[in-house]
C-alpha cells in the first residue's frame, strides 16, 4: 500500500466542487478542507506505485479549478489505530 498526501490550492470559488470531484476519484481515500496556505489536503492510498502517477498527475491535477498541488509521500504510519487492518478491508 502506498500513501501520499497531496496539498491542493484551488480557485476559491470552486473549493467544495473540487473536494467533491476529488473524493470520487479511485485512489482518493479522504479529502480535507483546511486553513492556511492550502485549500484542500487529499489522502491518496493505492496498491501499486504506478497508480500514484495515474491518480495524482493524470486525475487530480486535471480537475477544473485546481491551480497547484504539492505531493508528500508517506514512508511509515504511526498511529494508535491499526491502520493496516482498516485499509486492508476488501483487498486480497
């Protein structure tokens, strides 16, 4: 499982629409509206490394209203919750 956090800057008039379109994409697990330098933070979780490029470069960046993105790759997850069990549901 590969996880990336994509910081997204949008046209301020399209923040909710961009969030809705983003969360509907395959590979997008969560979308957060945030305060600060970015408008949205997108959590991408995919099974294959190549799926990151497909999801981020070919889908996320093409949504109308998205002006800029910055991607951060996760190396390890530290949590009180069993993340692997949570996100492994439905995967063989």
